[in-house]
C-alpha cells in the first residue's frame, strides 16, 4: 500500500512537471495590437524629404529598440489572444482540429517579396454611408458602404504550410474533451526588427470590395498592425493554462507537406537504390572482366612457360603433375614443378607415351640450348652486295635468342624476335626484318624440335604448346 501511494505521488508529480504551461508573465506580456500600433505611430515621426530611405529605416529601428516596450529586454516576447477559435474532434482518427485561424499570404511590393504572411486578429465593422449607385445599363440600386478594421500581425516565413484555416494533430480523448470545453488560442512573437530587414514596425494595407447589383455593398477593409518575427501559435486550456499545442510557424509542416516529403524521400531512396544497383552491376561486371582478364593472363603465362620451358602434364604413379623435364640419372627421371620443388620418378613406371615425351623434352632442351647460346646476328637494315670484294660487310652484333612473340605493349599481332645483348639488355627486332641468314639459321635449328614434336603429336593424337 505504501509503495502504491508513493508511485501515485511520483506519477502525478512527473505528469505535472511534463505538462507545458503558459508562463506566469502571460497576462503582463499580452498586448493590444491596435493600441501598440497607435503607440508606435505617435512615437515615430514621418519620413522627411531630406532623409534617405536607409537613414529613415535606421532611425525607426533605433526608436523602436529604445521604446519603453523593448528598451529593457529587446528579445522580449509578447502575446495577442485570438478570437472565435473553434475545436472539433474525430474520435475514429484520434485527431483534434483547431479552426478559424486566418493566415493569408500577401505580397510586399515595396521590396518585391512574396514571403509575407498576415495573421488577422480582432475585426470591427462600422456603417459608413448609404447612397444610390448605377451600373453601365442604367440600373440603380441603393448601396450600403461599410468600413472594416482588422488588427493584424505580419511576418516573414519561408513555408506555404501555414496559410490554412485549420490545424490538426493527434490527440487522446481526455485532452480533446478539455480542449472542447476550455480551448483558447494566442499568438506569441517578438517586436524587435531584424537587423537587415527593410520592413520596420508599422503595417497598413487597404482592400476595396466594389458593389454589384446582386451584392450592393461597398466594403473598405483596412488592415493595420505590426511587423513581427519569431511567431508561434499556441492553443491552451483557459482554466489550467496548460498548452495543448505550441507551433513554431517557421518550422511547421502540415500533413500534406509531410506526406509529400515522405513520397519525395521514398522516390529519392528508390532512385538511389537503382543507382546503387546499377553501380553494383557495373562493379560486378568489371570484377568479372578483371577475373577473366587475370585468368586469361594466367593462361597466357602458363602457355608462355610451356613454350619457353616445355612444362607439361605428366602422369606418374603418384598422380598427375605439371612440371618440366630436368634430367635423367640411370633409371630415374627428375622433374621440376612450378614452385621449384623436384620430383623423382622411375622411368619404367612411366607409360610409353610419357617415355616418348621425355625424349621430346631432351630434344627441346638441346634445341633451346642451341638457340640461347650467344651468336652473331645481322643488323637489320644493313646489307651487302654479294660477289663484290669492295662491298662493305653486313653489320653484326652478338646476342642470344630469348623468344618470339607479339610486342606486349602493342595491340598489333606482328611477331618480334627478342634477343639478349651482351650488356644484358633485351632488344626487339621484327621477325620480317631478320636477314635471310638469321631466318634460315633459326628455322633449321627450331625445325629439329618441330619435326620431333609433330611426330609425337601424330603418334599420340595430341597437341602440345597450343592455347
């Protein structure tokens, strides 16, 4: 029981502390817009013909800030009550709606701006006169002339959401019942003018409604009030002063705007997802291309290794190995794998096909050693006329054969002979530019291996050294 009692006290204390209320200074800071307008209208002298607009604006701002209303506290907030506020509740939607808030967007032609809003407050109407009017067809009608005076506050706002007569929010039933019985509204604002704001304190605008035969009323509406800033709309309980809703108009977004922004955000996310998907597909495609390129490069290197070192697949009693023939010792054959490790296999354990492949490998090694031994090569482009003692001999240079292949830095498929010079540098010579002597030597030397290779391939129906 004791614990329950403490919990109840604690719960109501927290609820009390969390409830937002109007400040204690609410009554003292509530002003009458019409009287405040008159106060500043008397305080501020009209613009003089020898005074620039800039000087006049600065003078008015200074007078406003030094007035009795703002001198002690320039950032002071003021309140103005709103009249004729109505409240409706939709129990199905759990939504309360405050109605009869008159906010209209207006244009300020002096500064060519359409970001001004006018909040209408107290309105009074008086009969001015009655007279006979006549239209273009000669029809006469008695016209009643009226003058409406409307107290307003005018403020800058970047959002169009606030120009609406009703304001809705989610609300529980208990709060809605309190709002229905005791709802009041007020607007809170600052009077201090913005530093770079050309609009100063007093606002006046007149609208005129012409009479017609169907509506014989001439109405002049005079809007007079104050330019303000930092505007908030407050709905509160007139008995408890607890606030139902405090709306900062500069940051307010209505339901339609929130739904529009949600749709826009969803569309942005959808487009981003498409972009991400396309990027992922491109990256995946590029990854596949790179993988294929690497696989092709690996295949090319393996083939180059086969060509230059005569690596082959060998069937041994321990399984298949990819290796090159090194040498034979008595009845033992020594192979070298790609990682440099050596494998010894009994010659008699190899099948006849692989025994013949060893013979071919020996021929390959013999031919390769002949090719890589340094010899004198003819310089491309230099020639001699045979049969003449007076002709200069063809220029020669000493080098060893390395390989024949296309230029790796060119997309062309022309074959080049790669030769290693005595200084260890590698020189490329187009195969077509070799002298007839060099071509014949190369062909005769290499043909010994080619003939042995062809005989082996025809005997066992295989292809060696092909892609």
